C-alpha cells in the first residue's frame, strides 16, 4: 500500500501543527465558532448532539494492521472503546474532546492517516472498490489514481471553499462495488475501442434530499488527463454552483438544471486550456505510486477447491460462511475474506477497540497485514491462503465477526442517526438492530438471497437509503419518529433510486413490514431471482398491498 | 483595515469608488463593473492608474479583454465561505494574463491567506492588530504543496521528479 514520502509526511505534520494553533486560538477566544467551524470540519471534527465527533479517512478503503491498531488505541484512549465505520470508508469516533483533538491527529499522522477533508465543502475522502488490486473481476487497480487524486485534492487552494461537499469514487471493476453512480464524480475504469484503459466519467450523482444518478460526461478519459479533467469539473462547479441555498448547492443540482450537455460544453471549454499543461500526469509519477500497490510476494499455491469442499461438506457453518463471505482472489490458492460487522443485534459498522486489535492481529497472521474497509460498513482481509480459511474462520467466529451474511438481508447499512447525529430526525440504529434480530435464521437469509437494506436517520441520506433494495428513511412527524420505505434502489453498475412505498410507519411496525415484503417476494419470485429483479419485473403494487393491505390500491 | 502587498504593509494609492455615487475626477481609482461599463472611455482618457472591483458573482470573463487597462483587480469574498474568487484569481493570472495587483477584499480571514496567495493574489485587505505578523504566521503553516497553481511554487510531485 502507499507509504508517505518526506513530502507527504512533512505535509500532514504541518497540518496537525496548524490545527493545534487553531484550536488554541478557538479556546482562547480569538476565533469565533463560526470562523472555527470550517477549520475543524476540514480536519474531520464535527459537533454532534452530545460531543465532538472525529471522522478519519481510510483513503480508498485500504488500511494496514498498524493503522488499525492505532484506531484501537484512539478508541481506547480518547473515546469510549469503540469506533464506527461509515459508508464513506471512514472511521468515526463519537465522544471526542476538542482540546484532545490535535494529539489524536498527531497519533494518526504518525501512522499516515488523517482527518483532512473528511468533512467540509471540499473534496472528501476518495473512495474505491474495497477489493481493489485483488478481485478476479477487476480490469485495473484504481488505487494509483485514487492516491493521485488524494494528493491533488488535499488543501487545494482553489477548491477548499466549494459551494458544498464533493465526493469522488473510483471502480476498476465492471461490477461496481464503490457506488460510483451516486457520487459527485464517479470514475469507471474500462477499455476504449483501441483496448486502452481509461475512465468513464460520471458527474452529478448524489443522494441527500434530491437524489440523482450520475450522468456520463465523458465516455473515455485517458488516465494522464485525470487531474486536469477533474479540475475543470471542479472549476465550473466552484464558479456556477449555487451559493444561496445550501440544499441546492451540490453539483447534481446545476448539472441537472443546465443539463449534462451544457455542463460538458463548459468543462470542455475550460479543459481545452489545461489538458496539455502542467496537470498532465507524468508516467514516472504513476509508476512511482503504482509501485506501492504492486502485488505482495504471493506463494505459488494451487487452488484448494477439493480440500475445501471436503471440509465444507463436514462443517455446514463453515460452508455457509465460505459461500457467503469469501470472494474469489485473482491469485490461485488465495481468497478474499469479508469480516462482517453485522452480527444480529449489533450496530452496523461499530467495532470495539479490542476487536480492532484482534482484526489487526488476524491480518498480520493470515492476510499479509492488510485490511480493507467497505462502503457497506464491513471489513475485508484481502490476501488469505485458502488452506488457512478454516482456521481463520474459527478465530473470526470466536470474535463474533463471522456472521455469514455478506450481501444478505441482515447486512444492513445504517447511519448513526439520532443516537448521535445533530442532523438526524430519527434513530436509525434501533431499526437496524430490530431487523437483524428478526432475521437471524441463516437458512432463511440464504433462501431470501441477495438483499440490501439501507437506513438513514434523515434525508441527508448518509445511510444511502435511496439505493437500498429496501431503503428506510427516518422522518419526524410532529415530534414522533416515522420511517418511510422505498423499494428498488441499487448502487451498482445498474444503479437506480428506490420508489416510495407509502406512508411512514412507526418504529415498532418496521420489522413486520420488512417481513411482509419478503414474504410477498418469496411468493412471486421466479426461480432464483433477486428481490431487486423481482421488483423491477412486477413493480411496487404487490408490495404496497402486502404492507398496507389491499385497500391501499384504491387510495 | 490594513493592506498587505507582497509581504509589506502598504497604503493604497487608489481611492475605492466602487461603492460611491460619483467617481473622483482625478487620481488612481477603483471602480465597479457597472461604472467601468458606463464610463470606460472617460476612465481610459484620464491617464491615471485604474482598478476594478468585482463581486463574487462577476466572473473575470467579463473583463477578459480589458485586463491590460487595470493596475488593480480587487476580488470580493462577501463571506469567507464564498470561494468563487479563488477560481477567478487563477483565471486572471493563468488565462487572461493579468500581471497587476490582485487584491483580496471582503471577509479575508488569516486561515485563507495561504489559499489566496497560491491562487494568485498578492495583496490582501486584512483586519488585524498586527497584520504583518499575522500574515507571516499564516503563510508559515506549510512548506509542501500538492497543486500547481498561479503562484508557481514547486509541487511535491515536481520536487520528487527532480531527485
């Protein structure tokens, strides 16, 4: 993985020292809270309901065991012994003291991790496919370009006061696991007609109160032009994005107001001046960064299909876990292991300090020291020998980290909600817990098949509810929490936004409503059709009837 | 309000008439875009240095053909959160070839000087008890830059490639 050189490390240390001075000025009253807010936000520090929250980037989801141990140390020393992995490949600490933040950031800088631009109206953490560099279905490793973008975006003098936040996601696989279509810029690596690898560039996707699927602004972009092209998109946005209304300030709004063709025209006009200039990415810099992502020294192994089949036939629980949580690796004899943070009744994405340490140990012992963080709030060990899967599974199971529910109904995405967040209208965590407790039968989960439930505690949509097969949105109705369901959302390469099912439900009725939807689906699905495909085939009516009764059809 | 230009405390020789009803008859003057459009010919004839002050919703494209007439372009930050003038500064420097004084006016906070300098500003209206000290402190925060922008400082990438 990428390692800081002298420049990177000097930069983050200077950033910590700068923030230390800013905190001092804030505590001394030299800065007003209004002036301090953007400074702390651009270091990842939010003020929540009960305390400060610190959001730390895991750049493009790649983490070393050493960094994970530091996360555990922070949780233990400065927080309440746990952290929360988010849909943005970040970790959040919920109980932080302002005056301790510079020390925390210094600890993180020591292991090459930062909170820089994890918040604020700037380019946020660059996210990517969690299996980057390892997945068998991958065309190219996107991380070299993520790292270029990370450096390019850090304290960009022109783009640190954008109209609103700006999120970029990259996938190097045709199977989009990074949800690029719902980002301000989505980058899909693919080959052009000459067989050269480049980027399809999507722009204007996003969730929040006005969700949009991103539109293609450029079908194929040569990698050497990545920075200049992104810069032109950002420049047009910075100059033309709305500044009068925070709810209409994202790039998706102007892209959809002026139309993608007009936006493309403006970008191309600007880009004409810069495309062959100083931002052209030199091959040697690509090679320098790429060398950090070179595959580790794998042993020459054969696939263990037969040996595994033998163990699997004798151990049903292991078999289930392999089928669910283990993914094909591009190198023979190795496997990608997903570590579920979604045990029944647990808070999705939460993990204790002790378990962070344990995962770091397992990564060292079984996975060449590398861990990945997924936007679906799970962890991944990317380089596990197939011959050691059984042993690893036992150890994960002891830690309650082997729930075999990856991609199944109880693998729920959930924002922190009103338990922590100052923006929330409703508590999303208890809903996630209730649903996961209502669906614990592993045979049943498997029978239901691929299923995503995404829960947001407010319309800001941190829980990506619009793109869950079932989305759940918490709303406040005259002081009471209600939950609106949407069906048919998806964030993959065939992204779609969910349709509203009907009136909001009180918390207590949500698990039963999910049950009714699932039951209706099981009756009408054809063969092994996923819920999403059934929904796309039959539409919303059967599910409306299932939840609200037949009379709802007339209403 | 102090004016720091190229790292020195200076007194502006310009009268800022951009908010005034009438433009003074003589002397260096800063006008707004409407005044410039209405009185362009007279202003050019008077033979004194000219400046123009642009709101954050007035892109420099509007004066792209005229930049050679201005000794000063003042770009406004009506609120520090309004970051449009960072792009305007770069366009003026890098695209329209403006070589004169590029002055940051409005809500110019110390934390932003570094960004302003890097996008091509060389003069700053600062509210401070000790403007020069604050200016120097604010600019000493960083010694590493990742983006090639108008100020021409070598980026980390360029320095790496020299090695």
